[in-house]
């Protein structure tokens, strides 16, 4: 039987505490990954041509692009 790690317990508590929909975390993590590497939002389409600057204007538009199977 696997014992949950401290990090797993912390994240589970954090999500349950805030009642955050995990789908809403996807855009946040997407932007955070680029920010952590010093890439500005306006530079993302240079690295990922499938994503247009207009797709980055809202969470919903970004989720549509990321959910596209042809991405």
C-alpha cells in the first residue's frame, strides 16, 4: 500500500480547501512554466506557433487551443 507523500497531502488539502477546479489550474500552470523560464507571455507564440497571441487573452481561449487534439 502506497503512503501518500507530504506534498500529495498538501496539494490535496489545498485543492479541497479552495474548491478549485483542476481544469482551471491548467492555464495558470501553463503561464507559470513560461514565466519561470523567463519567457514573457507575448513570446509564447514564437516558441509554440500553434498558439496565437489572441489565444492567450483568456483562460477559456487557451483551454480550447490546449484541448485541440491537433495541438
